[in-house]
DNA sequence: ATGGTTGCGAAGCAA
């Protein structure tokens, strides 16, 4: 079973690249973020033609998360719940092929002294609470998406250059660890130890070609899935060519 | 170096 995550930065703009990628990567489940498309305008037919059932949680202009699955989509949940401010459409969950799949888009946080940064930490805390309420660590669970947090310094091109900025601060990393402490494994990192492996590169200033990126797109697996994980990949090739997203897709392969 | 680029939507904001 291949489970992928990709911040597509507008599914409308990226649909040709997403169709192309589904065609050659053949994931069973693809979690997308920043679909930037309202539910009514979601390209469900195009993805259905490729064999994927889809669910979107979007209100149009910003954010938006989706799941495409060729293993079915049941028990869909949009957002944390009616009484929780989720800061836009940032979470959708569904059961796909027996796995509880969450596609998440963590708030960016902007500047560390901003209200947005505080809201980011609060959102991560809410995610921890949500997972605890809706799943057990012994369940097959994946939290996949754009976390907007680089877990360690080796997930950043130059820790000194971004020191003190969002994505790398200790409170953000601590919030991520709190989620992992519930019983989730950053399986890409447990397979590959080296630095220089990034999933996002700013469009500006030729950062991709300068290898100035961060690893902020993660697939956190509960233990029953983590022990089945033998391979993971960040598909840098999908960051190249015509009209790429600023993020590359990431996937994990689970043994049957 | 406070720049640079992309998407949305039609100016400026968010990333």
C-alpha cells in the first residue's frame, strides 16, 4: 500500500501535474493540501477517471485539504468538529483500505511574535487532542500533510540562516513531538538519517536549484503501520519542469 | 540584500 502526501498549491492550477504524478507514482492514497478549491468546484471527475474516489474540505480561496483513494473512502470527517475553530479548512479524515487517513495543513505561523504563530501552536495542540479522541495508537493511523515544521536542524538547508524563524522554533518542534509521543512515527526519517532531504523549496530566488529547502511534509504512522514501512521517497522530480508546486510529493510504502 | 515567485483574482494578500 502506497500512501502519499503533496501540498499542490492549488489543485486547479496543478491538476495536470497531479494527473501526471498519479499516473507514474501510482499511490493508493494521496493526501493533498492547499487545494484552494471549493467543494463544488473540486475536479472529482478527472480524478475518478484515474480510479480515485475523492473527498475535499475547502471553501475556495485559501487552504483546503483533500484525499484521493483507490481503496475506498468511508467515515469522512471534515475538520475537528463543529465547536472547534480550525482556522480554515485544514483537516479532512477518512478510512481508506482499512487505514484511518488524515490530510492536514498546519497553519504557517508567519512571524514568531504574531498571533498567527500562537494560532499555529494552538492548532497543533488541537490536532493532538483530536487524534487522541478519535483514534487509538494501536489503530492503523496516518497523519499526512504539510506540517510547516521542520522536525530537526538536519531538515533545514542552513539552520543558522533560519534560526529563530517559524518552522524551526522549539515550541513548534515540541508540539510535533507531543503528537509523535501519542504513538506516531516520522517513518521517512526513521528510514533515512541524512540531511539535505527536503520537501519544500521557496519559489523565489532559485532556492530549489540552490538546494535551499526544508522537510516539512510528513507522514506520521502509528506503530502497526510503521512496522510495515520498508520504503519512503520524496519525489524531487515532481518539483521540476513546468508549473510545479513549491512542494514535492512524499510517499511511504507499506508491506501487505 | 527585507529581496525573490506563484496563485487567486483583478489590488493586495498569503505563502
